């Protein structure tokens, strides 16, 4: 018991603890090159291709399906720009954000960013 650190010392040291700041990376979509849809789909997993092709499940809304698609692309190792190409194409066919102009594009960017933040 004599070799134990006193509680006061531990409390003093603990009072100096500063939690690390969480850095959330953002993707600069303005600098991304336009990727080819076919190349993007070839790069991703079979599950992503199924989601892209078949669309939302009956129990899912389009937003959830687009988010799921982006996460599957991320886990497949697809680049953010390729993921965005896939999500944009799916959105055009499913009819969610593509008619909303810049606000819709901003929503798609948010979906891809959320997927790549992990």
C-alpha cells in the first residue's frame, strides 16, 4: 500500500487532462474530377451495384438508400469522387435530390462526406 500513488496526486494530474480535438475531414468537391460511371461501378462491390441498380427496399426511403449506397462504396474502397458519381446517378433514377438544384447537390455532398468520415 505504501507504493501506491496518493489520490490527491492522481486528481491533480487528471485535472490537467484535455480531451483531443476531433478532426472531421471534409471533401472539396469543387476539385474532384468527373469520374466515369461505368468505371466507378466496376470499382465498387457487388452489393453497391445491387443497391444502385435495384433502388431502395420497400422498407427504406430514398435518403436512407442513398446513404447506404455511399457507405457501401466507402467500404469497397471507392474514391469519394467515384462514390459521388454513383450516388448522383442513383439519385437521378430514384428521384430525390436532383431536381433541387444546388441545394440538392449540397445534400448529395453531405451524404458522401458522412460516409467517408467513418
